[in-house]
């Protein structure tokens, strides 16, 4: 009986060890699958080390006056332009997505985040077709005085931000998350963790918003459901970093 008890104890110990091993392996497998899923959901559009995946609108590789500094892409407006613009766009086009990035505007500065951009030469500039989320120093730039639809976080000239306090001051980093979903006909902007704008992205309500804006009658504006994402040259210093996208 003594030996039987020892044998039973040994069997139970081995079974317990196998169960622990199985649990550990299962947890490791779940963790790996979870990490893989997270990695697959988001695509890095800018990792702070190069302009790979970006180019000048209608042109070639990104060089000066855009520069890489401390993990960010920074635009320094040139003193002389000779009619040149330096808006940049993604190589790839997107339709339904969540775009996450950080932006920092200089004192008195202005810039913007576009989507749905067409590079057809007949348009010439990104804002001719791409709706814009405003990037602005609300305290100093004159456009902020033209109404809330021109202020930081607004769907430019169409939908104002619901909060004027969500944006941080010039010289500080803001986290902006833009969602564009043509399947559900929903768009929204989350600025520094606060949802500040919601809007349709096509259809009658969208057309009505465009008709009531400065873009009324612009051929091609806001009509491309699939297009490039762009960052604006508005002749002011601006920085962007940690840019990633999740396609829906």
C-alpha cells in the first residue's frame, strides 16, 4: 500500500507538470497571436528615420525643405519659392481607414492633414480634391478668427471642433486620430483623446456641407473616396511624427 501511494503521488505530480506546461504554451501562443494581430492591424507610414512611402505631390522623393529631426518630419518653408509648393503625399492610396499621428505647429503656424487626394495634373494642388483636418495655432493665426470651422481639429470650412480646449498650444505635440469609413458613411476626429468632430464622408449630407463651404463649385473636391493622404505646405514650420494607419 505504501508503494501504491508513492506511485499515485508521482502520477499526480507528472500530470500537474504537463498541465502547467500546456497552460504556459497556450498563453505564449495567445500572446504571440495577439502581438501578430496588433502588428497586422497597423501599418507604419512614418517611423522617424526616413521618408519612405512619401513623395512630393505630383513629383518625386521628399528632400529639403522637409527634414528629419528627432524622429519627426519637419517642414521649414523656404525664403524663396519661385512658385513651388512642397505638399507631400503617401505613395499608396486609401479608402476606409483610421489614421493616427502627432503634430506640432509653430507659433502663428498653419498646416493641414488631407485625405482623398487625386494627383491628376489638372488639379495642381492637394487641397483642390482632398478634404482637410486643420492644423493651426489658434491663439496667433488669423484664420482662427474666421470662425470655428477654420480652427485646429476642424474639418476645414465645414465642421467645427466641438471643443476649443482639446488642442494644445503651439510648440506642443497633439495626437490626432482621423477615421474615414465610406462603408458606414462616418468620419470623425479625436484630438488628444477627445472626439471633437463627426461628419458623413459622402452622399447628400456631404454634398450639402461642401455646397455651404468655400469649396462650392470646385470640380473634384471631396469626390474621390480612394486617394492619397497628404500633409500641407502652408508656408509655416510644422512637425509630424508617429504616423500609422489601419485599413478598415
